[in-house]
């Protein structure tokens, strides 16, 4: 009977399989398993279970509820207040995304320059980000005081009801949000600027490129990843904006500053229509997810094209 000897130091296929299986079962992401379990139990399961209430007429109190199918979504389509709030939400989001990222980029370019006080300026510009949105809203509510001798009116010598005028209230809230989070966008853009090789700027200067040309052809393309992150974060923040609106105007005057978030809050906790408010929340979540996916697809493609 002939036996084949296995070379020393060379594992057989059978011996290799358990090692491969063990390697497949122990990637680095398994270290996150405990946190993922907690997240699933605290966030995912309640969220998915709560979606079922969107198809009921539950009032939020007691166990008395009945299945109503798509009735809540049909009500949403014919709810004038909710439809107006969608328009307000989109306007706020566009204003916040454009102005916040524009100001953030300018601040980043400013503090990236060789200034002696740039470290202090970075701290000052970022400071509002760490303040509670509700506190910021109350601060700006005082600044927007309609009294001509107080706040912004007293500083500019005007007499404007910034939060009481339906044509100004929405933009006043947008300015508040931009003031608070422009520093956040600045930090992300600043990280992108720090990653631009100095050699590229020096080479462009040798070729005769001016400041604007260097920014357009050297700096701006390399800021694509930072721009992607900033646009996504500011868009999501604008679409689900609640704290500043609720604290500053509570959706007023009238419905001039109502957003989908404030509408669903009032439907649940003021009018006791928990099922209807859950339907609004579900629509908002799906809309935010759809916008985010489109942004990721487009902006990632732009990064590759640069």
C-alpha cells in the first residue's frame, strides 16, 4: 500500500479550510457587533415597528387603533398646510445649502491663509456649532426683536419685524441656521484644503497662473470630496429642520415657516393624530433617502470625473 507524504510546512486543503472559515467569520467589522446590536434594538427596530402606525388611525394614547390602509397618505396629499410646508422645507434647504457652503468655503480659504490669528479665528467661527440649536434660536429671536431700539434693528437703525413678517420669517430662520453651521462646513473644507499638495500650486505659479486660476484648476477639483460631504450634510439638515423653526416661530406667522418636521410634530402631540404624523414622517424619511442617494450618485461621479 503506497502512501503519499505531505511536504513539511505545506498545509493540506482540508487543514486550510477551517482557517479560511475562521478568517471569514472574524473580519474587523465584527468588533462593532455589540454596538450594532444596541443600535438595532434602540433605533432600527422601533423605527421599523413605528412605520406600521402610518397605516392606522392611532391617536397615540391607548391600544385602540384600526387599520386604514393608505388613507393617511391620501389625507397628506389633500392637506394644504402640509403641502405648503413641503414648499417651505425645500426653500429653506436650497437657501441653507447654497449660502452655508458658500460662506463655509470663504471662511476656510480665509483661515487657511498664513495669518497669525488663524487658530483663534477657527475657534471663533466653529464655536456656534457646539451650541444647542434651541439656544441659538432664542439668541437670534432676541436679535430679531422688532423693537427699533433693540437687536438688529437698533444696530442698523431699522424697524422690521424679522420673524413676524411672512415674507421675511423663512429667510430669517435660514440666516440663523447658516450662522450656526457655516463653521461646520468651514472645517470640512479646511480639511480638504490641507490635503492639496503645495507643489501643485507652485507649479501653477511657475506656469503663470493667477490666484483665481489656481483656485479654479488646482484647488477646486481637489475639494470635490469635501464638497460632497458638505452638500449631503447640509441638505439632510435642511430637509429635517425642526429645532430652530419650533423655538423661533413655532411655524408662524400663520404657516409661513412651517416645515414637514413641525407639521408632523403638531399632528402627533397637539392634534393627537399619531398615525397621520407617522405617515408624514415616513414620507419625509423616504424623500430624504431618495435625495441623498441621488446626491451620492451624482457627486461621487463628479469626484471621479475631476
